[in-house]
């Protein structure tokens, strides 16, 4: 990645202009042509540096007021199979493996979104049954202390 | 209240905004609508707080950042001071108090291992932090925050 890539990524994290030709406007701020910007963005999308170009909604406002981080214990030999199945459920937004600790044996984590706590419980029960999982920890949130989008390549600004 | 057009628009926009000269005209075509209506509704939906962000969502690892999920046991009476201290780090993007033995969970993204070690050492030393576990992921099976609106 060159300096221009970093600059583009920095600028693309700002508010997206809701105008007819947004990429032209952004390119103008960066000081490059619209074609150059579109070409680079398409490249990032192709090589996976951009995993999604689009919108993320405020889930509470659109009715998904409850969420739970559910951590599971899955036998090591079944991890890939089970995680792939869990990930297929549309209520699951994130599904990761993670290392275990002596007092914390959970190895697969799923973030689940629903309209109520009861619905979260029902989804988790369903996932447990379908995948034959008995050990889990349901980590409901009590308070959101921070939720932001990462600002990439802004480390210099942070130390100003 | 969201109209059925708003819901259709948000469903499409969650799956993708074209990288093209007239992306909103392209979206409008998919919805049998026109560009000016799409832009007008999106401005309203953004203003009213339905949309968290429009734009590219990056794969942190492919940009050279490493991340993990860190869980803390925080003693009674220290939750706020510990949470606020963690929030100061720009790489701590999500920070939630949760039910369970470990009661504070945050994600940390950093561009270099040295900085990460330094941040974790500082957080472990905060008054009220009884225990800390650092949960690193080797494989991400899914990242797709998408809400199908009906």
C-alpha cells in the first residue's frame, strides 16, 4: 500500500456524501480524479481490503434492541463444521474462534441480534440443539460504554 | 416509522453500494425508483439515526492491523473508571459491560504488536482490574452486520 492508498482509506472513513456523484466529490477532496478513486476502491474490494461497501444500520432504531455475545465450547475436531453452521444463521452477525484460558474454556463466539431477550434465548437454544452443543456462556450486555468504527491510518493524528 | 420503500432501500444498501459514477442512480434502478427520491430518503434516514454509517467497511487484518477481544474482571465500584480509561484508546472500538464472571469486554485493534502489549499492560494495571484474559482469533467465520427489515 502506498501513501495515496492510506490517504484514500482515511478520507473514506468520513461521512459519505449523499449526492449524485459522491466519488467525484471525495476525489476532489483527495486531489485525484474520480476514475483514479473508483479504480483503487474497486481494487480494494477485489482483494478483500474492503469487505463491504454499503451501509450498517443502527440496530436499536431498526427494532433489533437485544443482542447477546454467546460463547460456546466446541470439541476441537468439530470446530470448523460447527462454526460454519453457526455462521449460516441470519441472526448471527459475527462468528469467530478464539483461544481458551484455564478458567475460560470457550472457543467459539457468536454475536446474536434479535428483537428481545426472549428471542435471543430462543435463537441460542435452537443453535445449541441443531449443533448438539451443551456448554455455553450467554454474555448479555448491561451497558454500552463505547461503540465506534475504527479510524484506520490515523495514528499520527491520535498523538497530536 | 419506516415506510416499505425505506425498508427496501435499507435492505439493498446494506448489501452494497456500487462503486460507480452514479451509485445512487444504480440503486434507484434496482428499486424501480429514481435517484432524487433515493437521495432524499437516505438524507432523512441518516438524519433520523437509522443509518450508522455508509461507506467502505475494511478488513482490519488486510490493512495490517491485529485485533483481539479482551475480557476483564472489574471490582465493584471501579467499573466506570476502568471503562472510561479503556475508551481513551482509539483502537478500543467496542467496550461493553456484560453479565458473567468477566464483566467488561472490549475489542482492541492495533497496527503493531509493541503498542498492543503496552496498552494491555497499562489496562491490566488500572485500579480495580482483578483479572484480564486476551482472546485472539485465528479464524473469522463470519462478519456481516445486516438486519433484514420486513
